[in-house]
């Protein structure tokens, strides 16, 4: 799994190198990189592709909408024990204007999506199903083409099968439009 993590890191570096200095006008597409801190000794990285559908913007007042697909790599370490997990997720996300601070608009973000998790026994927990819901709530600072967000993400099967302890993550995200 360390090879997968290194491959994702190199891929991330190449994507940022290719698009980081783009002179294109803000588009409807973007990417995000999230650092994840889970319960106990769980850490991870999330690489996401975002689509900001132009005809769905301002569908509820000044709310913004985007659709995100992502791949997550989680790693659990406890003493000599190590375990990795691979997650694919898709989430529709709404962002509502909250306030401005020093001319920077901030948004409250919420979304509920679906995910496919490779290992159902992870970090000392049995989450029962490979299919989980991905719930999120966060605070987003909008710097134009770049956004920075602090989120809480919860994975759970919504009680469809027991046990259902769920997995919680605090994330720091940087998103950029192409």
C-alpha cells in the first residue's frame, strides 16, 4: 500500500504542476486535495475531481453546488500493526454563504454521498458493508480560483447492517479550478 500512496503523491504533484499556473479563466472543473485525520491512529489523503454545474448554481438563494468524485487512501498504524484502505466516493455538495472576513467570503458546506470501501474491517472496527454513506459538513474560505476548507466527514452504512460504528475524519482541503 505504501507504493500506492507514493504513486498517488507523484500523480498529485504532476496534476498541480500542470494546472497550478494555468492562465485559463475559471472553469466549471477543478480538483481538490484533502489531508485526513481520523479517529485514533488513522490518517489519509483524498484526491478529488469536482464539477461545478453552471445551471445548478444559485438553485437555493445564493447557494453554490458541485459534484465531487474522489479516491481516498487511509492508513492505520498502531505499534507494529499497519493497515491501509482504499475508498471511492461520489457526493453532491451545497455551499451556503456564511460571512466575509477581510474581503474573503466564507461558506458553510454540506453534502451526503455514497462510497465504496475496500476493507470492512479497518482500524479495529467492523463497519459491516463495503457501501457506506459519506456525510460532510465544513467551512470553506473562497479565494477565487482556490478554496481552502476545514471539514468533518463521516462514513456510515446508515444502519442497514449491524454493526455500524462509522468512521469520522477531520479534513483540511485545498481545491483549485482548472
